[in-house]
C-alpha cells in the first residue's frame, strides 16, 4: 500500500531534471508535463522515451535536455524496452530505480498498443506515462485513436468521425494496480500521481492531457485554460483507479458547456458555421455528459 | 563431455553456460526447442537469468535491447517471419552498438507459408550491421555461441548465429558440451560501458541530424570490418582452449589443387564434402570454400584462397528476387575488377523452403559447370509444377 506522508506526496518538486533549452513549441503541454514527471520522480530514475515530439525536441545529439538517464530506440516498442531495462536491473540485482516509459498518444495507443499491453500483462515494475495531445503532432497533426470526435486533423480534414479510445480503462482492465489521469495545469495533482505510482510495485499507467497549441489551434498562453475547460466540461475526467476501484475523482465545481472548450481551438472551428454550432457539437456534449454520469464528476 | 542430443539443446545448454542475464523470445518453429529448454533451465533455477515471455518477436528484440542498454548480457532467438518482424529493432540494436546474441534457426519466408529450411531470413538483415556467423553442424552451432558473446562484447556489435532450421536444430548428433568452468575461462563476465544508470546520467539513442548521422554509420561499418580480425582471433583462441576448429572467417576442404571450387554456407557443406570425396575417386578435383562469417564478408580472405581458381560454383539457399544469387554477388565482388573477366562464377539457388539438396543434385551442378558456366540455375526444380503454374 501507499505509505508516503501526504506532505511528501503533495509537495511540488522543482529540480530541473528536464532542463530548459529544449526545442518544444511555446505553450507545449507535453514539455511542461515531461518536466513535472521528471522532477516528481527524482534523480534515481531512468526515462525510456518513444519516438515522437518529446523525443525529438529533447534529445538531439549532442544536446539532450535530460539530466536523468535517457533511453530511446523506436516508436512502438518503448514498453518492451522498459521491460528489458527492468529485467536487467532484476537480473543484475541492481536498484531500486524508477523506470518510466513515456510516449505520445500514437506511440502508446496505436502503434505501441501491443507492446504496452504486453508490459501490463507481464507485471513489470514500470510506470508508463502517456502524453495525450490527441493526434500525431510530430508528423504534422494526423489523426490517432485518441483524436476526439469532431476534431479536425490533417487526415480528418472534415472532422474526426470516431470517438476517442479509452486507454485508462483498458489499462485498468489488465488488472494493474494503479491507473490515473491528470492534466498539466494542476502541478500538484500531476506530481502527486507520479509519486504515488512510483511507490507501487508493478505496472502503472498515467494518462496526461497535454494540449498542443500547434495541432489544436490555440495560442500557447491558453494551454492551462484549455486543460481547465477540458475538466470543467467533463470531456477529460480526472480520476485514479487503485487496484481496480475508481478513486479520487475530481469533482467539477462549476460545469461548463463543451462549446466553451471547443470555441477556443482552431481544430473545432468548422463546428461553428457563422458562430452557430452544427449538430456534431451536440454529440460532443453527449460524450461529456456520459463522462459526467459514468465517473460521477 | 560428448553428449548425444538435439541441435537446439546443444545450443540452449551452451547459451546457458554463457550466463546470459536476460533472455527474451517468442516461439516460432523451428526455434522453439531452444527457448523451451532455456525457460526450463531458468525455471528449475539452473540458470540465474530473467526469462521474459513476450507477445511478439518485435517485443522480444526490444526487451533484449532495453536489457542490454541497462548492462545485461542479453540473448534472443528467432527465425523466418519472426526475424522479419524484428527487422526494425534489428537495425536499431546494431546502430546502438548493443552486444546482443541472437540465434537464427534459418527458415524460409512467406508466401507461401513454409516452415522448412533455407537462408532467406538472415539474408534479409545482412545489411543491418550485425555480425552473421553460419554453423555447419551442431558442434559448430554450439561452439559459435561461446564465441559470439565474446566477439559481440569485444566489438560492441550484435552477433547472429545462423543454423539451418530442422536440418541442424532438430538433428540428434554427438556434441562435445563443455564444462561450466571451461566456458567461464573462455568467456569473461560482461563489463558493459555505455549503460542507462542514474549514477552516470547519459542519453542513449539520441537522434542524429545530417551533421552527425553519416559518421555514426561509417563508424559502424568500420567496426564490422575491424571485427574480421576479432572473429579470427576468437576462433583461434577457441581452438587452443577446446582443441577443435570452430567458426572463424571461412573454412576450406581439398581446395589446394581443385579445378572447381564450390562455395556455400551452413549445413549443406557436409553433403558437398561427401560429393568431393566421391568425385576424387573418379579423378575429378573439386574443393570447397565454406563461408562462416557472412557479415563481415571476408573479401580479402576469399580472394586469397580463390585467387588461382577460375571455375567457381556457388550453392546458396536464398535469392534476391529479380536479381539472382546473393552469396554469388558477394563472391564476385571479392575479386579485383581486372581479374573478373576470365573467371567463371556459376550460381545455383538451392534448397529453398526445405527442398532436399541431394548429392546427385550437387553432382549435376558440378557436371554443368565443367562444360559451361551458368549465370543462375535453380537446383532440383520440378518442371511439371512450373508448366502447370507459370503464367
């Protein structure tokens, strides 16, 4: 069980283990999240990172941003690579060490789906952090299975017609001990979840909503506001699943209509004809309502 | 100690004595007996290693990649479709200079689906930056694994030990299995250098832009070339310790005064040697050059032994579709341009998908090239099937 004091868990960590000077866009949710994750995990950590935005903006030879060990090989295999690192530490009787596999939504839920499922099922002591920016941003904003209904990407130019894959619940159904969702606006909550996860032995999954100003079509200064609206509308429920039970659901203080969230982002602009919402907006509201009901937000 | 056992078990027992820390594999015929035996040895506590059962060959290769990057001596084995599925990781392992050892139980490639032996699978990754060593028999397959770890760790290069599927993996024959202390004396513990460890934070697998990428690939190529010396040296050290010749760059048989030299890799060398002995009684001088190290390809050594040989016959179990023999191309490339003109190099694609290569087939090939060289021939084709199906 989780034994750290709540004071330790709720303390915001600032260690600059993911250094400034990397090449992310201004307002990048993933860069912010990666720093929060590294600082929460601390020095005794190995970052295993999948190919994608994070890897590209943080690890050009010879100028990586990481002050903790960093391992990258390919796009779809980071869960298996992290499994191998963990197996090596076990076999060599080294450690303990925090092993954190990290990837974007495509590397996690699409091309890396088999690999992450294997890692969960085998029970490796690895925390997987998914930075969810809801499309393939590194290659120029193409649709992934995390792209929400209605969102425009370069490969869904008329708007995405399918709903987002629910990986946190799929992860939980592997029977792993800890699953959580978080957003980058709430430092304390995000870092508490990283620290909580790292106290638990076995596979853990942390799903972080990480807005992408470039792909979502908003200015960089709106990253935090958009995260807050994602929660206030019910579109991104924030919760934990501890040993299979949903816990610590973040309650919505003041419920907002999805329109407030959609109107801030260029990727949804086509859903408003001369300012009037088209029928897809009602379906997005329905998705939010279902989340609110399902998780009792 | 001489033991009568299956080729797969000769390999698994020697691999276990090499004390790998992490083993990860996905089952595929005809590699399965190797993994099953290693899983048993780990399960029974006879081998202190982590055995990771994965959901695909892609993940098996990725697990050993991660394990090796974290400082473990890591081993995997596969074949055919499994090796093709690993392909992306195979290239990455070499680029990252991880000294992983992989056994390839050589098997044909789909389609059509076929589980029997040829060497098309390892051929598909010949350019990936791995050392590829081909075993002739089960003794050599077992011995090559000891040498493979030593070469890999010395050169920071991955090594693929290729053994013909079924023909070797499932064949029972006497194999001299060493004592643990002999293996320990030959293969020192792995001392990794660049590893992920919080005590020395470093980045492994950074991306390289056009200013750096080409140099990395050049250095990798040079390392492959330099490994020729190490492959030879390790084979010589092995011969001193164990009293038998295994591995090395190449082997020859009755080549000195041969008029025709057959060139091949793998288990078919045995049949060829029998044929050479038969032909000798008939007064025909035929020799054999066996390539053990296919990558790096020992061009200079090949040239040295074939310099005066004008009639060469390549028996190979793979094909570059739309081009022809692959090993044949490597052999042809071994001669300086000025010496290519008068030399006859005949290429016979043989034994694809487990088609038996009989001594009579080989005799036919020799008789053909005695009269006239052939550009490309397929040994033992059934004309009836072709007539019925060829469009």
